């Protein structure tokens, strides 16, 4: 298999285009099998919900001694690129994003990991906040409504690809079953962390209008989701996230 264009790269993986395939290669040759298998299994379980806007999983293999997951390649532009190219159409793109998230959240999967369990583990493992703050956050988490709704876990314009065949959602590693408002709160936070607060507020307004969900229901998740995000230890996010979790009644 000939690896062609590098599509994306993160601390742990490189993603290449290879003919009609998308090849995600783990940089560390010693990446645990469980990590690789978990990502592939999560993706497959999302496919099993019947959601059609997802690149099909094809196989797990090794390339030059490193684990690789192969998906069908989806060509096109990300919604983030389209918004940057045509800022006058931003509101229309945000509306499309909301429609897509509603479509995702209309599905359920009892086979996916539970979002509340993931958040609890993430907060429990933090060394950046004290035990009193952890207890407060975990108490709030326990009281939050739960569900088996399909949540993408990292829904943002970067993970939406648009082409002549339609619109597709990629990067399902963090997909969980949980409350839709938690998924929306994560999208809101993603916008804010990229200094797009105006887009975050507009996105939330559109979502609430389309679903009759209250902003309060989303805001209640923000300190909890922000705390879970701290586990990734990104210096450029730390200050903002800590500010959010210190607000007892986020508005």
C-alpha cells in the first residue's frame, strides 16, 4: 500500500490518503493493542447504529511495524475550511452542523462505553485540582440526567467533510452513549477553545431553537465537560478550562 498525502497529524497518529483508503498510523510501535482495537470497535459500533454518514471501517494491520487502522477514504473539504473560505455563509453552515448533531443524537447504542463513566474516570485521574473540587464535580456529574443517546464526543467543523455525495462525520474515537446536552456542551467548548465564542453562542442558540432544549440544560454540563478535558494536559487550554470548572453556576 502506497501512502500518499498526509491528511492530518496529532501527537499520537498520522493519517494518510492511500488510493481510496484512509490510513491512520499510530506513531508509537509499542502502542497497546487494546487502544487500537478499542478505536476500531467503537467505530464499528457506531456503524451498527445505522448512521450512514460515516466512513466504513475496513481493517487493522501493521505498516512498518506500527499499528494502523484503515477506513474508506472520504474526499472533500472540512466544514471548517468552508467556513473560512465563505465566512458570509457561516450561519448556514452552523445550522447544518446542528442538523447533523440532531441526526447523530437521534440514534442510540447500548454497546458503546458510557459517557458518564468516562467523565468520572477522567476527573478521578486529575492531579491539577484538589479532592474537594473533584468531589463537587463528581457530585454534580452523578446528578446529571443520563441516556443511551449516541454522542460523537468531539463534534466540530474539523470533523465534518463535505463533498458532492453529501456530508460525512469522521473521528469517532470518543463516541459514547450519554446525554445529548453533554455532547452539545463539548461542541460549545471546542468552539470557545479555538477563540470562536461568537460561533459557540450562535451554535447553541440554533440548537436550542431547533430542539426546544434550554440553554440551562447545556450550561449545566460545561464545568463537568471542561474538567474531563483537562486530562489531555494541553497548556493552551488549561487556564480557560480551570476558569469554567471554578464557576459554580455557569451562565
